[in-house]
C-alpha cells in the first residue's frame, strides 16, 4: 500500500484502478478491497485528496477557528487521538539546561507515511520526525541539535509501547502515548493550540495567533509551528495558508499532503 501511495502521489493526474492493481501485481478487485480497508476509501477517492486543490477545499469546508472547536462539538469522536492526548511541558529551568543530565532514547520505526525517527524521555515521546523526504541524517541532526547536552541512547524497544498505537491499522484513533514537550513558553502555547485542531479539519496561522490572544504574532506563530518536535502527534500539518496553499512543513511537503489526505479519507469513512 505504501508503494501504491507513492505511485499515486508521483502523478499529476489520476490513474485507473486497473493500472494501479497491475503495478502492485494484484487483481483490480483484490487491490481495491485491501486499499479501501487500509485507507478507508477507494483508490479513486483517495487520489482526489492528494490533488493540490484539496487544501483549498479543506479551508473552505472544514476550517476551525480553534476557540470554538469545543463549543461546536468538534471535541467529540472526530478528534480521534487528540481527545486523549496526555502531555507534560518541561519546566523552564530544565528547558534552559538544554538536556543536561537527561537521557533521550531513540529508534527508527516504520509507518504508513514512511520511516519515522522517534525519541523519548522516561516521561514520554519528545521527538518524532518523518525521514522519507528529508533523510535520516537530517532528521537525526535536527532533533539531536535541539538538546545538545542530552545523552542519546539507541533503544527502540523502550519506545515500542508508545510508538505502536500511533500508526495502528485503524489510524490515529487508539490510546495516544504521553508526550514530553520541550520548548519555550510561547512555543508550548502554540503547540497546545495545535492540539485543538480536530483530525480532518484545518486552520491557518492567523487563527492560531488569535486563539492564543496574540493576533499580531502571526510570523512568530509560524516559526513555533515549524519547530514542533513531534510530527503528527501535535498536528502542525493541519495548518494552511489563508490562500488555501499548503504552506511549509518541516518534515517535507509531500508528507504533509499524505497526512492531510489520509485524515480526510478517515474522516469521510
């Protein structure tokens, strides 16, 4: 299914079910059945979510201003894993130490969006980055560079209990792992706002700035969004430009498109 998604994503126009099935060396019926079970919708419908114009549709039809998300009932089942998110922010004192005397464990795992590098402390996941587009070395340097004084230990087994539920077959709708946020107070405030965006919905940078009572800090909000250390768990991929453009994404725009497409498919299903 990952190869099928790569094929679909690499094309400028739609491709027939028969062509996709042939590339995967399956019958059309078998391929459609497996794909629909994995994603939630048919291959044809999924291709529509990967079109560049889909971002504009999301902005028009499923835009949330964050401050009304709970009041309008978006905090219900549609929020999937976000509803059960448990997170703890590192104290300002610990943050200033840049990870001194802190053990951070890491491992490389597989996901429906490609390989993912995951890091965690004893309290929870503190780093998650997709390596498909940016490369393993770049992602490792990026996450390690945030905590230059920490001790990094490769121990994927230690993280397995937290990683497994994130990319379960049913999507991001199982019991979420704990998150140990490590950032400046303003960054954490922005990340907390991001966690109010329901799965299948989007917002923009101005709305986030308004939700944290700092409407003029749009550029600073954009920087904080880009510094999100735990991709998908804190859903910075759900932030678009006012124009409907995808904007940037720290872990690669193709990954952002895949995340939005997958969540739209699960939302519809």
